[in-house]
């Protein structure tokens, strides 16, 4: 479904992604792990068209995203929940969700599907987004992204600052998207959270893909986690 081939990106004269190549299949959850500054968020922003690669290609099915304007990418079914959520804090929960529906002209059936995934939001529809708890804000940001009815969901540090019970609920919901054929690319500092739901882990180091493994393989041999993320199991 999603394929990155030999992506090279620069911030001015500084190269930040080097020949990055990997894919995400339909209904697959891929964890993108690495140390701070390794290039994880840059990879997500490049997929979304917010950063233009100097070379390489990004395709989603039959569509090439590489030089596409950022506002066109969501229309093709790519949803992005950035680090920090970036909600419209002065708008209500319902207004935030309806902004998500506008991107692909989705209807109330999509809204119902999203609220079934995050039932707590049903009780908060008239509440301003900025007054929600941190966990509820993350749920709203994810729900708004899902209002696109995406083929692919990009998540950047969704568990940051959340209580373990909220993280568990959020991860369970993300895992359930597999049943709907939604591919997920997950950037997550909490390694155990990523290993819990990912089908495959891609490691990135100094802007390059350094290897990949399944959670089962990392259970047997955790050395790549120590080497590329700095986590001992």
C-alpha cells in the first residue's frame, strides 16, 4: 500500500534522511523506532508532503505522493496525528470531528463509526477541546484523523504524557483498525507499547533504515532494541 523508496531529505545543507526505504501493507501496523533525532518525525512529515524529498519516491497504491501539495495528501486517504495533537482548542469536540469529515467529504456514518471507537467522546460533543483531559485530547486527535476514513494512519508519539490505562485503551483501538484494512505507521518512544500492537518494527538511525524485525524476533533477540533505541529488555 504505502512504499518509500530511497528517500533523501535535507534541512538546508544538512541531510536528515538517507535512502530511506520501507513499506506498510494494508491492515499492517509498523512501528518506526529510533533514538531522538533519528529521523522518525521527519519521515512522517515527508509522507504528508510537509517536507519535500530531494530524491526518491513515495507511493500509496497507484498514487505518487512525492511532490504532492500537503493539502492533497489527506484526500487520498492518509491521516496524520502529529506529536502535540494540534486540536482546535477553542472549538467543541463535535466541531473538531466535523473538520476531519470535511477533508474527504465523509458523512454521519463515518462520524458514528469513529464515535463507536471512542465512545467517551459522545459525552463530550459540546465541550471545548482545550478543556479535555490529555487522554481525551489524544482520543479526539485520533478520532478526527479517522474521520477521513483513511487507508493509512500516521501516529507520532500517541502515548506521550498519558496514564497507562488511557494508553492501553488507545492502543486497543488502534489495533482494531486492522479489521478495517487501515495501515498504521506508529512512532512511539514507549517501546513496549509499540511491540504490543505492531506487526513489524523498522529501526531508523541517523536518518537511515538500520534494520527491521518482528516483535517475536525481538523477544528472542532484544539486542537491536539496545543498539538502535537504547532500551534493554
